[in-house]
């Protein structure tokens, strides 16, 4: 076991080195390394189908947690129509088309309708683990990634329901009662959602009681795992319970933070002793800092769990079986790929989005380990079980490798166009926020015209999260003067200079000790340096030479969070104050 653990860590490091050097997602290299290992030393990674299913069920909640935590609830609301189409309508329509086409392309098999529903319900849904892992490696518009990652979470639910409550009963009995089906679907959706919400509330109030950071972190994982286990125990949609529990927990934490509970509890204790339940409601569950750190830690654990999944996927590959049924694998792969393309084509054209998005979203339709679990659940007496297993595993491998390679080539060819899409989206988002929210909710500093410290810190956290998730550049400039006294005229002039030089999707705010900060999205260190130099030059043309600016610049990296980025900015600013060059960079 220790040897396997060591090999796993080595594979993770090697795959991430390859990813850094070549931009090839670590998932691909992990599968290759693991397959070579299992081929050379088959006794070292001997895993049965049952063990595979058990390991994946164990890893699934751990892997999904960071992905759901990073999905914006506001974006889900904003794009709910597209997500419903991709995750529900497109799956049902695609399965229907595949059922009609397949008998003509595979006439040598006597597939019943129930068998075909089972086959394509496993293949039409994209795998949340694989998609989130691959999509996070590329610089694509946020909306496009939201479509892909949200679809991969929710269409798993659709596929699982169709497979277990429609396909399997039809395979076993040959028919299905529509009334019973409707009742079952309503029960599954209602109970899965209820379980997720109920467990989330229990976990939320438990965290209010536990103030130790490690204990709180464990409770967050227990929320996800217990939701999944409870739903699976009742044979309903475990993934839906996971998604519901995490989204509910995020909502409760966000609501808790926004109401400034810290002040409420202090004022409350000054009054008479309250009932326990009322006091519990007043106690803040998590601070922003803790919640941010927990999300970061969950990502690290998710990387490790993800590596385990891809390692065991490689172990169950049977090359002889795949070559035996290579024609069936290729035919089904073409059917699913073409149907997915036209399903995505319909939505993208309806929304008047760029044509290149059709290819990117189509190529995000990778299949994963969840499909393998589903095919393993087929009865041993099922006549086509070996064929189905070969088709499923073959399509998982083909979609993972071919889709990913084509997606990389596609993004490389259209890199400039996608960069323009990102900048256009940021500009639109910034203008929308400004018009709808900022005027009403945010009071700017009267002297500088900068956003208040509370607001700029919130924006900085969100921009850091977005940059890390969507692989976009994000740089900051921290500014201070050599004048220890706050001079309103100086700061007013400086504020006007900054406002005239930054873009509409940049932010300018106040930090502590009269420092100013500029947040520049989609901007490299060199771009931030040019902006800092222009601000410095313009400032000295309007202010006497006795007042000087000190500017510290830094850019977020994969390892950074809010705290570490601020530390780098302060280090750069300290260097600027203690050196001849008043503009310094801390990478």
C-alpha cells in the first residue's frame, strides 16, 4: 500500500510537470502512466470491477466538492435556461435520435429499445470529474466554462435517472408504466433535493457550534458525503443531493457573511440572555477568510482524489476486448459526437454566440468513470454486457484523449478570438454591475473617487477566484505616497489620474493606511507595469517634486490566494520605498 501511495504521488508530480511544460492536461498523462504501470506490473494494480465502483463512490463527493464550491449561484440563475437545455432537453432528444439511428448502423445486434436507452444514457451525459479537470486547464470565456461545467454536473442526474428508472426496468421486464415512471421521477427529484437541503442545514448549524478550523473543515466534507450516502441508500440521485447540499451551504454562508453577524452578536450579548436557538442563529458560521481557505484546501484534496480515479480507470482497460469490438466502439463514438455537435449547434445559434463556441462546447463532452460504474451495474445475465462494457470503456478513452487533443488545437488556433471574447465579457459584466448595483449599494470615497475598502476587498476575492478557476491573468498595483500626512488635494489629483487611465473592467479602491489599489483583470505583469509607469509620470507632471509615489506590482499565480497576493503586493511596495526605483514587482 505504501508503494502504491508513493507511485501515486510520483505520477501526480510528473503529470503536473508535463502539464506545465506542454499544456497537456494532467488527466491524460495520469491515465498513460497508470496504464503503462498496470501493463508492465499487472499484479501491482489489480482492481476488480466491484472495487473500482467502491473507490469511485468514495472519491466522487470529494472531487465534486471544490467544483461546486467554485460555481457561482448567480451564474446558475443567470444561465438556467441554457443549463436546463444542455442537462435535460438535449440528453433526452439525443438519446431518442441515437435509438432511431443505431439499428441501421449496427444491424448485426438485436438491441431492444430498453437496451439502447441504457447504452446512450451512459454516454450522452458528460462526466463532471473529467470535464472540470480538463476545462480548468484552458483560457476560455467564463460563460462557456459555466455551460460545460454546469452541464456536466446536472446532466449526470438526468442520465442516472433515465438509466436506473427507465432503461433497467425495460431491460428486465420489457415495458414500463408511464404513471409509475412519473411518480418515481417526482419522488427521486424531491427526495434528493430535500436530503441535500436538510443535511446542509444540519452542517451549517454544526459549524456554528464548532469553532476549531479543522473541525469545521471536516463538517463541510461530511455534508457532502452524508448527502450522497443517504440518497444512494434510498436508491435516488446521489449526485443531485451533493449539488443541492453544497449550493444550499454556500447560500447560507454567503447570507451569514453579508449580514455582518459579528456586530449583531456583540450587540446581542449586551442585552438579556437569549434562548439557545436564537443565540445560535446570531453566531456567525464562517468568516470570509476561513471559507476562502477551506475552498483552497478542498481543491488540493480534490487533485489527489482525481488522480486516484484516473489511475484506477487506466487499470481496468482491457486492450484485447477493445480491439475485439473496435468497430462498435467507433460507430457509437461517431453517433454520440455528431448528435452532441448538433445539440450544441442549436443552442449556440439560438443565442447568437460565436461559431467557435460550438466546437469548444462539443469537445467538452468527455465521458468518465461514472459511465463505467453504470455499465458495471448491468445484470450478469445481460446478453450484451461484454459488448456494452467495451463500448463504454472505449468511448471514455476516445472522448478523453481525442476530445482533449482537438480542444487544445482548437483553442490554440482561436486563442486571439477567445481572448477577445474574455475581454468583451469582462467589459459587459463590469458595466452591468456598475449600472445595476454599485450606484445603489456602494459609496465611493469623496476625495479620491475610489471604492471603499470593504467593497474593493470583496471584488479582489472574486477576481482572484475567477482568475484561478478560468486561468485568466490578474494583476494588482498597490500605491502609497511618501507623505505621512493625508493630503486631500494630492489624493484627489491621484484619484482623477487613476480613474482616467484604467479600463471599464478594472477596479480602483482604498486599502488601509491611505494606500490605493488597482485591480486589473486579464492583464499581465508587463501590462500592469506600463499602467504604473503612466500613472507615476502623469502624477509628477501635476504635483510638486517633494511628493513621490511608491508602487508595488504583483500578479496572481496558481498557488496564490487573497492573503498571499496581498503579501506579495506589500513586499513589492516595501521594496519601492527602500530603493531608488519607486516601482517594484514581486512575482
